[in-house]
C-alpha cells in the first residue's frame, strides 16, 4: 500500500511538471522548463522510494504497470479540473485498454 501511495503522490507532481505549464503559455519556455524540473525533483523524491520499497514485493514490470495506471487516473483528474479539458469517450476507451494490460502483467501464468 505504501508503494501505491508514494506512486500516486509522485504522479501528481509528475503531471504538474509535465503538463502544468500548458496553462501558462505566455511564460517564456526556459522558465517553464526550470519550474518543471524543480517540480520533477520533488516527484523523484517519491518515485525512487516507491520503486525501492515496491520492488521487494513486485517485479519491475509490475511496478511500471502500476505507475502507468496511476498516471492515467491522475492525468484524467488533472485534465478535467486543472486544464478544463473534456474527457472524451475515445480517451476513456484507450485508457481502459491500457488498464486491461494490468491483467496480463499481474496474472500468475
């Protein structure tokens, strides 16, 4: 559970680092890059421990899969609430297909 919490916090910071500047398009690019890197540093402070702790229980592929699903969920909320963008049906279908990959990664074969 700690891994999922840390990955979620990490992804919140990552989403702001990667997409938060889109709301401030008039800001010069170098400032957007600098602020994004500062936010990304905080993201790494959660991501690295999440992977270290999680690797005791999960494979690297399973950790990556968890991270991707969490990223999609965080991004959906961010896109709607922060960027005021609609979540279109085809986005949802595409995201569900990616989430479907969880079955194959986590299934014991």
